[in-house]
C-alpha cells in the first residue's frame, strides 16, 4: 500500500515523459473512449484521471470519444451522464466530443480495402458455427468454407449487407488472418455484423455496424492518438490492434499500453451486474449513493478532488495489485472534508431534554465558527433555549464507570454551551426513556465548573429552532470483500441488509439553508451531503458520506 506522502507509482507517466524528453514524441495525445451503454464507475475514474492527467501534466491533449458501435445497448442518457461525470471531475476534453460513428464511412471504406487486399471475406456461418470453428486455447481453429470467396463476390455481399438485404446473423464480415494462431483474437475476427437497429447518432443510415476491435484502433489513428491506454484485459487484443494499423492506410499508428484495472473491495464494477441492481430496483437508480458509479459517489457526497486524490494514491502499474482497500477511498474523502466541510450539529435519534431552571421564554444565540480552522467560513448562529434535543446514544440510565456522557446524577457539557446535570428521567408505559429533566450550571459558559471535572461533551439542538430532516445512513452494499468471487454463489446473496438506514433527525437552524450537494461535518457524527434529489420542495435530505473514524490513516501510520 502506497504511503500518501510519497508519489504513487505511475509507469506510463514515467515512460511517456522519457519519450518526450528523448524526442520520440513531440506532443502526447490521449483519449478516454467509453462505450455509452452504462454509467461510469470508480474504475472508469482511474482511467479518466490517467488519460486526462497525462495530458495535463505533460502538455498534451485528451479527447473524449464514445465508442458507439452497438446501438442496441446505447442511449443518449448514458452519453449525457458520461459527459457530466468527466466535467464534474474537473477535466476538459480537447475539441468537440467525438464519436466512433463519426468515422463509419471511413471504416466501411477500409473494410472494402481489406477485401480488395484479400484480407477480409463475408462469412455465412452462424454465430454458433463461428464459435465452433474458432477452436479453443489448446486446439487450433479451422477455416470457414466461405473463406476463399472472390474479391468481387465479397465486395458485392458486403454492399448488400449494408443495404439491409439480409437478416441479422445471416452474414458477417471477417478479417482473414490465421485460424491456427495461438492468439484466438487473430483467428479471423469479425469486422461487421448485421444489425437492423437505429443508431443514436447516425439514425437509420446503417444496417451493419463495425465490431469494437475493428473500430477502436482505427478511430485512434484517425484522431492522431499517440498512446492508446487501456486495461490489461486488452493485452491479448494488442496484436489485432496492430494488425489493423499495419494493414490499412491509416494516417497514424498509436501505441497501445496496458495497465492494471482497479479492483476495490466490497464493490462490483461489472456493468451487467450494476444494471441488474438498477433493473431489479435493489438500488434507487444508477446514482444511488451505494453504487460505485461516479454519479452515485457524487450524490453520496464525494468531491472531485477526493476521487482524483484516491486515483493518485493507488498509482498506475502493470502488475495486478489485488484488491484495493476501500478504506483508502474513504480516507481520501474524509481528509478533504475535514479541511473543507463546514460544521453543524444534528441529532439523528432525538431525545428531549427539558432544562428545569431555564425559563420558557429564555433564549440565547451563540456565534460559533463555521470551521474551527477556517476564518474564511461564515460564523453560524446557534440558539439555546429551555427545551433541547440530544442523541439517545448520549444517555444511559445504568451507565458504566467510563461512560462520559449523560446519566442520572451525572454532568456533561453541551457543545459550545453550558454544563448540565441530569436530575430526572421520564419513561412511557413500555419503560422507554422519553424525556430528561436537567439543570444548567450558568457559571460554565466558556469555562470549567468550579471544583469538579466534566469530561463529556455532547452535541444538541434547540427544540424550538431545530429543523426536521431525513438523514440516510449508507454503508457498503455488500457484506464480503469480493461479492462475485464464487461463481457458484449468486452475488446478490451477499447484499448487505443494513446498507441503508433512515433517521428522522433534527438539525441546527443553519442547515435549513443547505442546497443540493452542500457538504457538512455533523459534529461527533460524520460527514453528510445534501441530497441532489428530494421528493418535496423544501424537504431536507442528507446522505452520510463517511464516518469520522479513519481506519486507513491508522494503518498508514503503522506501516
């Protein structure tokens, strides 16, 4: 685990910097090329920070390009969300937003070029037959009976495919490479499939669509990408990527470099499984604060700076470093909010306190710093009155010796206010504590009581001035580190039944002015964010971002 005070490894940045200094590259051009078939998650954030970060740090540029080759699974909503996520993280793409579909005409012309060079052919085998003919990791494939069609026949069939004369699955265009190659990706990969689907960018112009493998590298070449950076699962695709570049009249030849993807414990990043969580309404949409999507993390209260810091902390290597401790992620946001989030008091589980020696019309207002170390934050007004709310967990009727909060006959200090003593406890018929009667020592505002020590300090809210709010306490969505590790067990069996708890809380008056995505430290409780979506105008909803305890910081100190 990388120490936060030392630079995390980033072999790609070091390599590209050496290339620039050595004159092999004059200007780095990278790209972030998502498929618009889902929302971006924390793994994508690592790729975004890497590609855009390299361009920022090394004086280059980074493109945003949607590799939109599968219209059946793509939506404009995903495109809009991805653009918003990249912008929210603080990155700016060079030039306009690009689409692989912008290059469909050129790709089609290059497919015809491969046919003319006898390096591609139209195949009539069914999808199942293609899989069977391809062979296995230990057995070579065998050639399709349609592999030796003439150039003219293949050109004619491809044109008819484009015109929609055949049904889906009837024919495909394949590259003619090597059916005996030890790399299965080189065993005559598919270049075009028939799909009678309208495309979100090109409408009904096309009845055939290029494969991802045929599209990706050529799109990079058209855009002048110098470094095509991708995760390690594409390493076996690199020979195919290079075969296309070497066999087509492309304007440039990008170089593919692979890095280890992010694997975060207690987290799933499979788009298919995340979509299942959404479709089955196990979560409240793609931006549910329990989801590892960038939009979900944003709604939970993560900041762009914290996500970028986390991505820098974990570094970039080729070696699979195993699972990254989710405590590193929470450390990144906690340290950001510790420095930047204003403070407020909020009682999650209200217990009424009546101050018996305070008159009913008594009211004081304290000027309390918005942040203990930030003079630039506004002072907040905290009213004090006869009736207050404290948290149920700050009272115990039969308290042990080291319980330094409120108990019968015991004293505690109200944060930024007086010392109070519990004199009486009221209960309902079920025996539950419903109200405390306490007395105030008026000689303790801003100073310790004479002749005795009061160790405990608790937060509180004036009953007359407090604002009601809904507080959602989020936890990990899964109970095990790798929810999908065991292929014989449904990952849904590992769902955490306590991943969300809802409190009807009371907050200090300053919270009434909170707007969407305002973040606070609720003193003694944790960090919270005003929810982006509320069902009623004026309704206050806060999501817990993270607690106050920082386990990773302690681990780092020991390490």
